[in-house]
């Protein structure tokens, strides 16, 4: 089966310092109030990247994290099934240029290229070569239709740009390019947003889990867990006060990496209020809904291949996808996204597990239920410190990412996957935005003096690459374009 057409361009950046560079101790403040150079709010990928960059410049930094762990939406669990599995982000896209992947060798963890593999299920059989070619050509045409629509004078929803002749592939296309890729239905996604997404390909993964990898990269940094920031005050002359549940920190500046949904919900108050363009941006870049239902299957009923992405030729919106035999083990992760995933998540874990088993039985027969042992479902929408998966802009919303990159009163900077203009929804996008915010803050305060040319981003994009409709069908293709989080 040929690889799918991919959109826009690759982006790369320097990986920054190696993990060993942070082996030296950094000044750790006592719990409670104190003065630092910069306070970083959030210990996810963006927060860790920002803190590493600041610490490398010899400045005093402290990271405050609302939850009881490091990693943000990169969360690895080892207790439920007795083996690591990623509850959130799973892939490091563009492994050859990904800054996190470049740092990984210094951590001692096992990070390697993901085996390419995806298959289409039609009823209770796998799609034939000709059927797969047909589906892939439909995806190519749909992506081209999105790109063409994005060149128009006004932004429109991806649903409006769908070709009219998708016939019985329409439901599958809508799922693969909407809920599976971005956590939102196509009616909620902007064609401009999708057309500007950097290419997601050549994935790598960490056998011990991405959450484990980020925690290792945070080694040596002063991180205060279970310490939510509640208020950020910029009225103080030349300073910023970050109030937390464990005291107030006074600093020259703050870098805030909380999710857009959390910010839109007002969980962190600002005094004075944030500019309207920032508040609008949080709403326009709301998080999609993507969750894993993890099933432990006894006896390898899905076959011997590991990390196969399997989806079905759907006949309606009630569909899903599956990452089978994760890391060669007995776990399969069934992906629920978009409106269906959001509704099931609101009903609770039992409803999510029931649907996943029903979907699996529809494709493989009812006997597969007998192989199910332990189960687990993530519910990121209900997580109080995430409130969703990854950002995806609606019509007219893509420019909001640039708005979030603007500082507030030259003392508060925002970072996170939602702030990156092309790699939003990815760990690398979050990491790069954290480094970018740290450098912007330190440049403002005169701690680094190397100027950046006006309008030049930190990473240098490559030209877009497009592939023609496939004519041959190798058996193990690469993953679909745009799969950002959490697959």
C-alpha cells in the first residue's frame, strides 16, 4: 500500500544542549515565596524546553506544575498493565530533525524509528490492494482540494472543501482527516489551518514512554509539582508576580505553557486582564478530543505485526482507529476522537470501553471479546490541567497562533503546541515554542544579545513536498498525513 500524500513542509531546529549539560545542580528555591529570573508555568514539553534554555544561560528559573507529575499531555503509565504505555502523545514526528529525538540518546532511554504500517479493514477482512489504492487516491484528491480552497480569499471549513464525488469513501475520509488526525470533525476545522500544518512523518517512539523521556530531560531543573499558578500580576514595576497555591514568586518575567482550554476557562487570572487578542486566541484555538481505549489482548488475535495502524471503511461517523500490538506487546490502543469521542468521554470510562470492544468485535468477530483482559480509557477532556488533547483552529482561527507569540507587557510570554504556527499538535512544536519563548524573554532582558533577523523563525522550513496519486501498493505504508496527537 503506497504512502499517503502529505501536506506542506518539514521544519527543523537545533536540538539545543545535550541532556548531560543539565547534570550540574541548579539553585532550587525553598517551597514558598522567592525571587527568580523567570518563572515557567507548566512542566510539559514547552515548559521543560524553556527552563532548559534559561538554565543553560546561567539564569535562575523555577517551573511550577499544577499536576503531580512532569510531562503535561505526555503521560506514561506503568502500573495499570505492568508495562509502559503512553496515555497521551506517543510519536516524535520528523525524527531526523525533531529536537526531542535528538536529545533522547543522552537520556539512556530506548528511542527508535516506528515501524511503518497501516491497514484498512472492510467489514471482517482487510482491504485488497486495489481498494487501498482507491482510498489513497481519494485522500490525495481531498488534500489537494483543501490546499486549493486555502488559496481562496476567505477561509472555510474543511467540510465545505470536500470533493463531491467521494461516494462510499466519504465517511472514512472525514474520520481520517478530522477526528483521527486533529480531534475535531471537519466542520470544525479551517482549510487554512490544515494547509499550513507541517508534515508529520518519519515518527520515532520511546519504548519507556514519552512521559518518561520528558521527565528525564527535566532532570536537574527546579520543578515544583502540585503547585498550580492562580494569578499573574504585571502591575509590579519591572517585575511579575506569579501567585501559586504554595506562595508567590517574583521574577523579571514569566513563560506560561498552560493549554488553551485551561486559559480560556480562566483558571489563571491576570492582573491587569490579558489583551483581547490573546483571549480571543485561546477560544479560537480550542483543543480537540482524542482519547485512547487500551485493551490487553491475550494470544495475539490481531496477528504478529506490531504498531499497525488499522482503521475501517466506515459507513457513518461512529468509527475509530487502532494501534495494534503496541511495541510488540499485548496492548492495543483504540483511538476515539471528534464529537463521538467527546460524547463517549463525557459518559465515562465504561461507555468508552464498551464502544471500543463493540467496534473491535464488528471488525474481527465477537470471539475477540474473549481475548480481552484488563482495560483502561483516558479522558483528557476531564483532566483539570489539560481539558482536552491538542489545539486545532476553526475558520479564521489560524492567525491566532501568531497572536499568542506576542508578549504581554514585555514580561509574559506564551508557549506550547498551540503557539507554533506549523507544528501545532505535536511534541516538537511545543518544545520549539518553549525554546523560542525563552530566547525572546532573555533577549528582551539583555541576557543574550545575538539578534534574530526580523521575521525569521527559529526553524528553517523546507519547501512543500507533494506526491502524485500512487500507482504501486507496498504492504506496509507510512502513517496518514496529519496524525498529530496522540498516535
